[in-house]
C-alpha cells in the first residue's frame, strides 16, 4: 500500500501541533522561583548594601566562611569582638527558594556554626548582613555543598 503525499503533509502538520502543545504544557508546568518577591523595596534599600560592602572592605580581614564535612563555620574578624552585633546570615540557593536558610545573629555571635543537615546539597550564596556600632557590613561568599 502506497501513502499519498496529501496524507504525509497532514501527518506532518498534526505531528507539529502535538509537539507544540506538548512544549506549551511542559513549559507551563515548570517551577520558576523569583530572586525576590519585593524587587522595588529591595532596590530602594540597595544603597545600604553598597555602603555595607564598602565598610566590609575597610576591615582588617573579611568574614571567614569555611565549609567542612559537618558544618559551615562563619567567623567574624577581631574588630567585632566585645561589640554588640546584629543582623542575619542568609544561605541563598538559586536552584530552589525552599532551600534558603536564614540565621538571625545574636549580639554575641562572633563565630557561627550551621549544621550541614539544615542545608541541602547545592550551591549557596552566603549573604552576611550585620551591624556593629551603628555601621552596616555586607559580604557575599559562594559555597558548594556537594
């Protein structure tokens, strides 16, 4: 039995429509995580991040972020000792916003240890925002927990 050219063209068009419908359905089911739900509010406060980065650069040494098999250790420089400390540490995971981990600093947290069980096996950006003596400090570090 020989297939006529009209049936071949019709089959091609139907196959193309099925492919496009499958791509649209697949794309609509993808999860898209936003970096932030409040872009405008964060943009207005971004000058504090810039100033905090400049203040961080003026320190004798940066905030140390060390990754070992059991925990992630964050140690603040000597300038932070015997001072009241405030702020937070955000472990930001670009792959999945549900994996983000936020740690609020206590006034005497000069060395912070975060258990790796609280984090997933992924690449994280550690965003450290802290305040000491009325000055803001900001530092970002990359870690991979694989």
